[in-house]
C-alpha cells in the first residue's frame, strides 16, 4: 500500500531534506554537476528553505510505501489561476519503475479534482531525458523552453510541461479515486 503524509513537523521537514540530498546527488549531479546541485540543495531544499516554502503556499507530501519513505512530492496549488505547479516529484532510485511515480501523480491529480483545478504544470531540465519521456507518457505535453536565473552564476534551462485535467494520458488510467482520499494502493 502507498500513502502520502502531509509535511508539517520539523521531523518531517528533516526527512524531506534527507530524501532530497540522496536523490539530488544520485540523479542531478550527472545532469547539472556537483556545484549546481550543492547550490540548489542549499537554496531550495535545506530545512530553512522548505520551512519557508511551507509558509508560502507549498505543500509537501512524503510518499510511503510498505512502511518506508520512498520519495516526496511538492506542489503549489493556485485556485485563482486554476493551476497547480508540481515543484518536485522524486522517487528513490531503488524504488523506481514500480508505478510509485504514477501513483504519486494520481495523488496530485486527485488534489486538483478536489479543488477544481484544471491545469498541472512543471518545469524539467532539458537533459533530464528519462523523466521528460515519463511525463509525456503520463499525458503531459511540452509547451516550450524556459530559462530561469537562480543566482550564483547558475540557470535552470528547462522545458515547461503541462497537462489539462480533462485529458487522459495514454498510460495514465482513470482518475476515479475518491476525492479526499489520501491513500492509494
Ligand atoms: C520520474 C519518476 C518520478 C517516475 O517515477 P517511477 O516510479 O520511476 O515511474 P513509474 O514506475 O510510476 O512509471 C509508470 C509508467 O511509466 C512508464 N515509464 C517509466 N519510465 C518511463 C520512461 N522513461 N519513458 C516512458 N515511459 C516510462 C512505465 O512503463 C509505466 O507505464 P505503465 O503504467 O503503462 O506500465 C522517477 O523516475 C524519479 O523520481 N526520477 C528522478 C527524479 C526526477 O527526475 N523527477 C522529475 C523531476 S522534474
């Protein structure tokens, strides 16, 4: 069984930071290099940074599968714009390929259904080829490039991907989970 635990406490924030450190070292060093990973972990995924984000409309959820913390997702819902940003969606490497990412995306889609949000969007590094292919499989479409200056001499050179809630992904299955349900299996 897979469940999603909303992050509020200092202990949960520490767990997110621990997962971020592991996943970013493993996944992003080959893509953007150690210096940028160190910079981005400190700027965006330190305990201070996550605490600040939680005060500013971010919602973090730890993905728990068979009693283990296997990843996390961070979203920024915006009801006025009827849009939700997936800021982070990360599954630990040993746990990938077992539909945990898909289950997590379904969880996010249920948040959108519950709140009447029609559009999910995100940005993904142009060289994060595996994840781009995964998003396309999950029904997202590439709507263009975006470059963001994040300071420290670094930029995020990304694609922007979008998925509208009325379109079904080819590999996505249905969105029939009950609104309000925080457990998926
Ligand atoms: C991207 C990520 C979240 C996907 O999670 P995952 O658990 O590995 O993926 P899943 O097992 O849920 O994949 C589900 C489906 O996608 C398919 N799939 C998996 N990888 C794929 C790929 N690269 N291209 C196309 N389809 C893919 C699977 O075959 C499966 O299809 P099915 O349900 O029809 O059988 C995960 O790989 C990850 O954390 N990657 C590293 C961090 C990252 O880059 N995150 C995105 C940041 S923008």
